């Protein structure tokens, strides 16, 4: 050990972004510890070039005037310039984190801020977090969606604003227990201090337990004004409250996102953006111009009075339950896929009034056993065309044909996006 650092980086790929004094020091230390060091800087002035030449002579690979993104992506350790401000919003949770992340970034951008969105945001909609360190000019705010798998490896992460959307069982096919899954989520609080701000669901004992005694201010969404919430629905308006003052932001019917749970996502994003200083008027404009995200209660087409909705991202029971409880029309539900070991019987209470449940994939038999008697069930074997065809026959004018599988997709599809695209094509009748 030397000066508190772990000795020995042999075989470890280290990328250092920026050739300022701290970048040079980090590169020299990594080289001394026998790391495989890559250094880059956008600048090509004489002083910076000289620093690069010195590191090259010590064995580093050095790029001047640009960054090799492939080298950065392959690195085991990325050291970013301390010139990047600590204005970081980190968003995690079981469901709703992508919608909340993208909506938060949209609200900040609408208000005129330079924003970098990345992390776990799926479908190529945003870059991985490591690429954000390369952006020029430096953004004013970084918004990161963080999965439990990413949080498992954090060490020094300390967001300015940390958001937990909700907690429910998930990934039980990859974790030995629910406690292990929650333990990884808990790492978002590891480095909390008095300046930290936390945006949390009102009245959620699981999230309160997760946060524990973490330092910082707490701001709550959902619930009611009377219960001390800071973002809530009141008289049909998305409303914010702070220091005894309330601000009506937008009528809930003006929000262009389908489903009651997206109103909660909107409240979460609005509260988060408000904490950065975005005004209520700017929030209203941002919410009014929000667009539905692919595969998340995404309206596809309305044919013969039936609205086809793609919620393929609902890969766990809680997400499907949330979708069902958010919709205000009769539903024909398409569900099934890879069995992740969840308890499907917790869907039973959300199936009241559902016209039919069309089951498919590897989990179909167990789902049928656990849902028996809660709604009419149709087993749709064979191809996915048969599944969509069954839903088409069962749906009546005024219904929603909803793909919200409560399972992952790997038994029949490449991923949830592949499943959603296939559903959308079949719904439109384009295949």
C-alpha cells in the first residue's frame, strides 16, 4: 500500500480524461502501479502536448485533440477531469426510472440547461455513463439512470439529487434473495452528506427503510399535501409544495403520457427539476411537450375502436400491475415470457374488469395456475402472431389491447425491444 491507495494495477485498463494537473497525477500513479494507461485531451496547446509527451515516455498511450471512445469504453477504470461539476442527478428504482430520467432531462433542457443523460437508459436512447465524461462543452447537469447491477459496484458516487422511484421484487432470477437486490439499490445512499437531496415516494416503507439514516434533505412525491408530500395531484392539477407555498404546474389531462402511473413519474421528474431551480412555468412547458417513450405504455394504433398499447418494458409483476391500475378502459392483457420466479398471484387484484388474459411463452403455465379464477384466461401457444391474433378476436370497441408481459423476453425474442417492435408491427397489420 502507498498513501492509502491499493497497490498493483497490473492488467487493469485505466482511461484518464483530461491532462490537467490532477489528470497527469492520476496517470502517473496508475503507471507506477503497472496499469495499462490511456490518456486523452481535446486540447493541443504546447503545455498540454508536453504533458502528453511526458506520459507517453512513461508508457501511456496518449491522444491529443480528441478521445478514442472505444478505448474509454473498454477501460476498467475511468478517471474524469475534476473540471466536471458535481451537478449529478442519479435515478434508480424498480419501475419508472427510464421514464423519470428522460422526463427530468427533458424538463431541464426545456428550461434552457445543457444536460447529459446516460447510464442504464435502454434502447440506445442515451449513451453509457463513461461517455458523458467526454462531452464538450461540459454540461450543467448530468442525469444518470442507475440499475441495481450498476449500483453494486459504486464506490464514490454522491449525487446532488438522488431519486428512488419505487421498490418491488425484480431480477430474482439473478439475485439469491430480495434482500440482496435491495442491498445493491441501497448503495445510492452510501456517500450521502448534508448537502444531498433525496426525492422519494411518499408513504413507502420499503424506500424509507432503504434510505435509513442517510444524511440530506428529503422531498416526497405522491400522497397528499396534508401528509407532507412535496409533489401531488390536487383538484386535477400536478402540484408542487415547498415552504408552505403551493404551485399548480399542469392539468393532469394535459399530460401527453398514457396512464395514471405516468402522472406519478411526471410529479417525480417535476419535483426533481424544481430542486435545480426550474420554474413552475418552465415545468409546465416541459411536461406539455413530453413524448411517450418506446415500449412503456406506448400507444401504437387504434383500429376498430381498439387501442393497441405496447408496454413490453414491463418485465416484472409490479410494472404490469402498475399499467393495469393506470388504465381507464377495459383491457385485453397479453402476458408471459421468461419465468423470473416472481409470484404472479399478486396480479389477481389488478385483473378485476379485465376482459381476458392471453398468456404465452415459458411462464404461461405457471401464470395460468396462479391467476386461475381472476379473469378469463386464454393460452396462446405457437407463434407470436397467434398471441396477437387471439387478442384481436377477444377485444371489443372501446378496449385496450395491452402487451404488458410481467416477464422478460428471452424465451422468444432478443430483448424487450424486439418483443415490442414485433407487437407494434402485428398490431398495425404491417406483417
